[in-house]
């Protein structure tokens, strides 16, 4: 009976902590490590800030001191990107499917051909796409020799990066254009989910 009572009393006692020697070693290691976790976080923040500044400088140099090994590539890209909306316009008008918002006829072009009034807006949209793609390609270093004369993986990776940059720039320009058009008509800036969708032709 005495043994059972002693065991019961031991079970009710809280779990023993680490021995004094282990505590002393942990405190000594913390002191030698440079302090608490807050100090380590401060060091990480400084390192991240320096890395961000270095990345920003490298990104700036991609535009200010761009490396273009083949100077004909930007011109070829601009011609191809500008001609794509023209091809899309031809297909859309030939099939009679609903037109995109940027494909609208202009009144100052004579009706000599069926789709001729749509040509200026298609070219204008293509020029906007080219103006977005060229900075994207510079940001992704797509005009360096390693991008088009290296591996397929490297070429695809840089092309995707340039396309993502161009898409973001196109979204920003579209938002600014819509805001300016709404302001010219005396309307508030368009907001997502604000109500009925208003189609603005431009």
C-alpha cells in the first residue's frame, strides 16, 4: 500500500524540467549566438533590404544599359506583334464572330473594302501590344544571345518572363486609358463589381 501511494504521488507531480547542466549550456549557446530571435530578425531584414536594392539596380540596368546582341530582334518583334491584331481582325470579320472591344470601325476611312475601316484600330492595338512587349523583353533579357542561342528551356523561360511583364504593363495601361475616358465623359473611374458594365469604344 505504501508503494502504491508513493507512485500515485509521483504521478501527480509535474514533469521534471531539464537538468541544470542542460540549462546552462542552452543559455551559453544563446549568448554566443548573438542574442535573441529579434536580433536575428533585424539582421535578416537588413540582408533582405540590401538584396532588394541590388535587384532594383540590376532591373534598372536592364533598361538603361540593355544588352541587345542582335539589334534586328526588337524591330522584328515589333512588326510581328503589330501584325497579330490585323490577322485576328481578318479572321473575326471573315467568320462573322463577335468582335473584340478594340476592333471598331473608323469613320474617316472610305468604304472601299469591307474590312478597311477596321485596319487603323487593329494597327493601333498592335502598336500598343508592341509597346508593352519590348519593355517586357528587355526586363527578361530576351535579346541577349543566351536567350535565343542557348537551350530551349532558357528561351522559353525568358519568353514567359517577358510575357508576364508585358501583360502587367498592358493591364496598367488599359486601366489608365479607361480612367481617362471615363473622366472625359464626366463619369467615375470603373470599379470591379460596381454595377452594370459600360462598354467604352476607343
